[in-house]
């Protein structure tokens, strides 16, 4: 009887000790990081009409555009070009979370991909990104808005 009470007491002690160890480990995750907090990004404010125009231009089977040829009809990428879905999150993260800089950077990339490489590309692709300098500014902005409207 005495031995059974001793075993039971030891089991309770070990159980409590294990609980304290788990609690100490879990509470370490609650400590604030040493890095200063980053500002919350303002959401990209995209004009729905501009996004619709950009989608239409993106899907055009026209050599002047041809986005879907390399990036895929649904912008999921191919061996010719990277996926464009989720580009907004990558650009926001790398451009100090400033939506104004994001759209401008995408437009500049469309105009001159060599001078302003894509920030969401993770490899080499068969087809280099062609420049779209000849497109009117309205269409460049619409294409950029459409790409930035795509999420994962």
C-alpha cells in the first residue's frame, strides 16, 4: 500500500514537472521579437474597371501583348515565365509595403524588364520578358493592376 502511494505520488510529480516544462517552452513563443514592428501595409486600391481591362489585355492572343502565352492563361506560370499569382504580396514585402511604389514598379518592369527585373521570379525561364514600351500608359497600368489583383 505504501509503495503504491509512493508510485502514485511520483507519477503525479513527474506529470506536473512535464506540464511545467511544456508551459515554459510554449511561453517562450509569446516573447516579442527583437526586430522593430513593421508597419501594416495599406491594401492595394485597384480600380475594378482597370483590372477588367488588364485581364482582357493579358488574355489577348496578340503578339503585342501575349502575357498568357508565357505566364499561362490563369497566371500560374510555365517553363516560359513565372507565376504571377501572389506577386502583390512579394512586391509589397520587398518595397517597404508601399502600394504606390508597387504599381509603379510593375509598370516600369513592363516597360523595361532588363532595367527593372521582376521581384517575384525565382529562376531562369526559356523566354526573356519582352519590353512593352509601345503600349499606352493606360494599358500598362491596367496590366499592372490585373497582375496585382491576382492572389494565390
